[in-house]
C-alpha cells in the first residue's frame, strides 16, 4: 500500500490544486469587491511565470503549453465571443497534442523556432476571427458550444492521453504537470460561461506548471539522475540536522575502473545502477550517491553494530547477484539472439563486489563531516584488507 502511494506522489500536487479549484467553484463564494481584479491578474501572473520558467529551464513542451494557455486566456479576455471561444478550445489542446508527438528538444534552441512561428500564426488567426464582423455559424453538432464543443473535447482528450503517455511510467514532475495543465484547461473551457470559474482554472493550470518546473529543478539539484538516489547536496543538508546518534557507511565499487576499461562505460553505468538499487533497500538507512563509484549510507538513530549488519547484508546481496551484460555484437533480432544465447550466456554474466567502511561519532570524530571521513578511512582499510568486506 505504501509503495502504491509513493508511486502516486507526483500526482498529489496537480491533483490537489485542481481539487481546491473545483471546491472553490462548487462553493460559489464570490470574491470581495476589492479582489475582483484577481480574475484577470491572477491567471496572467501564473501563466506568465510558467512561460518564463519553462523558457529559463529550457523545457520545450511545458513552454508550448504555457504559452498556448497564456495566449488563449488573453484572447478570451479581449475577444469575448463565441467564435473566439470555439477556436481557442480547439487550438490550445491541439498545440498540446502536437508537442507531445515530438521529443523534448528545449525551448531556446533552433528546434523551438517552429513552435514560435506556429503560435504567431494561430494568434493572427484568432485575432482575425475576433476582429472580423463576419457572422460565424456553429450549428453543426460537433461545433455547437458552449460548453466545450464535441471536437474540442475530442482534442482535449487526445492531448491529455498523449501527455499521460509521455509521463508513463516514470511520472516525473514536468510530464505530470503538463497533463495536469491540460486537464485544468478543459475544466476552464467547460466553465467559460462563469468568468470567476474560468479564471480560477486557468490560474490553476499556470500554478500546476510552475510547481512542476520547480519540482524538477529541485530533483536535478538534489537527486542523482543515473541511480535515482539522493545526491551529495541532499546528504550535506541531511547531515546538518542528523543529531548525535547515527552511523555512516561509505561504499565503493571494487575495481570499477576495470569494468569501464574492459566492458565500456555503458556497463559501468549498469553497475552503478545495480549498486544504487541494492543500497536503496538497506534496512534502517538512507543511501546517497556520493560521487563517481562511491556511495554513502546514513543511519539516523543507529549504532555501529546495527549499521554494520545492514551493510553486510547489502554487501552479500550485491556479491551474489549475477549481472547479464548486453554484448556489443548481440543481434537486434530476438530470434537470432536466442540462437546465440546458449553457449555465450556464461561469458555475458558479471559479478560485482563492494568494499564498505562504517563509522559513528566519537571523541576523535564529532562533527558529521569528520564521521564521513572516518568511514572513508575505514573503507580504505577494507580495500587494503582484500576488498569485498565491511570494515570499521
């Protein structure tokens, strides 16, 4: 149950924002007269901030979605007409669907110029529709609105499905935020007849994107992208408030340079992911990627004996694991690969070992950084003692 809730954690923020927005709309509590300006200022502020952050962090998909939402909100504020509404509920999700079909290439490079041209062309089209005195007829059932016409709902559903497809299965903050922003726009379109509800859901879409962008930048700063473990900066912050009872384990992959030299850096990355995955399961401790092939495991509120037992269990688990390595000459066709797998299988299995040093605070090592250094010294004793062992 806990694992399922943890897997759904990236959905909490956008889901919570949309739930709060829906609750406010349902309560139908009007804004005080002094705050009515928030109906336009709030969405503008949130969407402009989302566009700026997506541009700053160079996230192309988020930028296109945020810019489309901002342009759509501005057009609806300026041209409050049925024709403009119908155009917007088709163009905004269409842009979101279209951008999901392409790989992420950033918002500030040459690949993004095409999106800027598309947005400009669409903006000119909406301006022409809004400024034209022509009578636009929407009697066809698939264009009849409001609420959102059938074709608009269809495009929104396709855009949302594409965003979920891009988010699956990692559920990283920005892909999840993109899907949340699309859902929020659909709700805004459904409530376009109420200026307050429309503004609230449009502001929510910008807020979802802002938080998603900030979450991902935080993860990039504090989490190692290769192993998925917290990084050294996260360790430094945790050590500031660790207290007085704790143990530290320093883990180093044995003969890692030999793995890289013999099998290539791709295999080296596989080794690091293997070790990181096993260390993430350590009992009573939290594993961090310290740098290179070195890891640190912090045991808050633990003594050295308990930490040593937990680290010994992980060491044995890593030693007993046999890692299958995809050879450079392995055929891409499954049938051909199966024919050659038998005799060569043994040559493609590698075993990995780690050396570990563990330490706790003492009269000689009181500060957390000193304890880490003591664990590092114990690690070198394990190396000198023959590797593949835990040393104090």
